[in-house]
């Protein structure tokens, strides 16, 4: 079998390596650039900037965001022979053609931007391609899935989403309250993704999406990234359980709208997918169950690449 192409929608590897003083190419976590490049034929990864109150000495989220961005840029400079920061599909394909990882940036939780339009404008200038409006906590834009889940977008949140569309920054609804989700769907004219969320009908967790939410993302031609965190996978917490989420989204018409969003270095992943290189095993497993190569190439690479900002 030829080496597979992979584009994954979410990891916390920048935060982990930044906080532990490790490097992106070689580290002790679940995602190592060099190992991924040695394993995959083409590789693109969305790297999240993230923190939460109390993390890394309790510094403010905005300062942590800027420090992680500096770390990310330093890594891009030091390892330019391995990885390139990309903002468009065209740039990503060029990087992949040169044998490099195409690295995209996201922000997980708009509190890292002060929940402000100024912060959003700054992020867009830094080449951020997607923003989660919330992490696990309510903020000035909306409630989250676990904190004020009935709170939808605030007036500022609505303005924030409208401006994201104008700036061509993807709205990431993972972690968002259901009320906020539906507000986004009513407002959003641009791209919508759920970068790392599964199907609630398969595993009943508030971080997973209802059938109605999945259908809405499909109707918006967005993308849902399969999350490998064991508590969101549920069931037997193995490849079969992951496959059940994939099958459910496919049954709802999501063949062009389901992708990978592993949550690498952000959670305790199911054991068969404890390292980025083990995606090859998932691919082989699905192939053995009769999934076609064209469908798997869409899931593993094409679908997410489709929604990133075009040049």
C-alpha cells in the first residue's frame, strides 16, 4: 500500500511542547513532525494555540497566546526544511509537494484573543485559519457545551462571527453550546467546522454533535473532524468504536464532510491511536472493512483541505 496522505484538524502539540520546552519534530508526546513525515505521503496539520485559567503560572490567556505564537514561528524558522506555515490550500499543496508538513494555525477559545474584534483582526493577520469561539468555559461571546450550555451568542459574539466571515476565518463550533451552534448556523455565510467532535448518537457526550447539528454542518458544506479522545469515542474505545462514529456521519450524508480531528496531545486518546503515526493502522483497518480508497482519501485528507481558505 502506498503511504497515505493525512490532514488533521486539531492538536494541542504547540501548547504541550511550548510548556514543556520540547520541539515539534522530536518530542515525547503523541505528535512528532519527523515521525509523521516519515510515515505519511503528504501531511497537513492544524495546530491550536490554547491555554486555560491556572495553566502555565496563571498568566493571562492573551499573553499565553502570543508566547505560543512566538514559539510556533521559531519552530517554523528552525525547521523550515520540515514544515511551512500555510494559510491556503495552494500553499499547503506546495509544502506537501516539497515533502514538508503544511502547518495551519487555529485558536482554541476566543478568550485567548480577549474576545475582542481587535484580537480577531490580530489573529487573522498572524495567519490563523480557524477559531473556536469557546473552550470549556463560557466567555463574552457565548456559552460552552459545559458552562451555560443554554446561552447562545451574545451581541458581541454575533459581531465576532460576522467579522470572521469577512476575514475568511473558519468558525469552529467544537466546544460551543448548542444554542451558540444554532446562532452560528443562522449567521455564518462562510466556512463552519467542528474540528474535533464526534456523533452524540454513538456516544452521548455534550462535546459530541447531535444528528441535527451534523446535518446542518453537512448542509453548510462544512467539515466534522473525528476526535479520538476515549471519553468522546465511548463504547469499546477502540478502532471499532471510532468506525461507528464514521459510519454514523456517513449515513447522514457526510462523505464529503467528515475528516480527522484527533485531539493529539490534548486528551487521553484511544490506545490504538495513541500516536499520530498509528493513523496508518486506522486506514488499513477501514480498508479491510470495505471502505473505498477514494472515500478514505477524502476523509483522511481532501475534505478538510477543501474548507481551508483558498488563495
